[in-house]
C-alpha cells in the first residue's frame, strides 16, 4: 500500500472529512449495507479510522497507518497493523472481506485480492466500495486530485477495470450498487442507492470466490 504517509500525518483531517461530508458518508454506508451479509465474521482491508467497519459490524481491520488503527480501535474494531498484499490472517478464516476506497491506494491490486481470497472461506463474500473513474464526479476527482493530500498519488480505476482484476484472482457472481451522483460537498441529503454502475461516483461491488 503506497501513499501511506498522509494517513499517518493527517489522520484527524481524514476523519473530519466524514463529518464535513456527512450526507455522502451516509449514502456510502447505505450502499455497502445492501451488500454486506449479516452475522458474518469479517475483515476490512485498509480499515483506516474504522468509519465503515464500525457501523457495518466488521470485526477486524487491517491498515499500515498506526494513527488510523488507533482510531479504528477506539470505534471497537480489532485493529491489526499490516498491508493488503500480506494479510496477518489465516487461510479460510473470515466470511467477509471488505475494501472501501482502498483499491486506488494499493501497491498491487491483484496481490491484495488474492490475499482476500486466501483468507475467505469457500462460501465467503468480498465487498468493495470504489470511486469509479468513469463517471461525471469521478472525472472531477481525477482532474482535481492534486489538490488533495490523500488522493494526490491515488490511481482511480473504472468499475470494469476492477471487475477484470476480480476475475483474474478467482472471483465471480458480481452484484453492483451505486450512489453519489453529485459533488459530495454540495449534497444536502444522502443520494439514493441504485442498482448497477456507470453514473454514481461510489460503486459497491459484491463477489464470491469461484469454485
């Protein structure tokens, strides 16, 4: 996972985004809640400050930034120091692997997805939330990413590119939801969650390991 330093140095600023953009955050939570299975023992890869793991009842979080892990632990997440490309978890040990706006920061997407598949039980579920580069707001993010200390070095992907990575690492049975159809800073209430992808900045993807 590259681009870690801003998440070490600016953990409080990162966390404040969710307060300043509360309606977008709520929309993202709602999208993910439609995909995350209930009563699943799960890990969030790239847990950050636990803003998604905690409300979605994900038990374990892995992240390379200690200040973020401290915040996740304060929110009740079992926080483990590590990277997505080498998860500190046993084979077949979780029912859910969650990644939220993590893909764009990874050193090696396929290695991380392969690790997710390794730690998932055969009947487990992968859920990812990504910022789709091939959408109106996604193109705005790409054009302005140099203005953000967090996104400056990010590599935004399209949903199609991410699905290709999932297929290459042994995932199938894809389901999609989308939300955030306008600039998050301009939202006065949470945008709706719709099926599919291609219009909303935030795309939720659910997949399962193939046989």
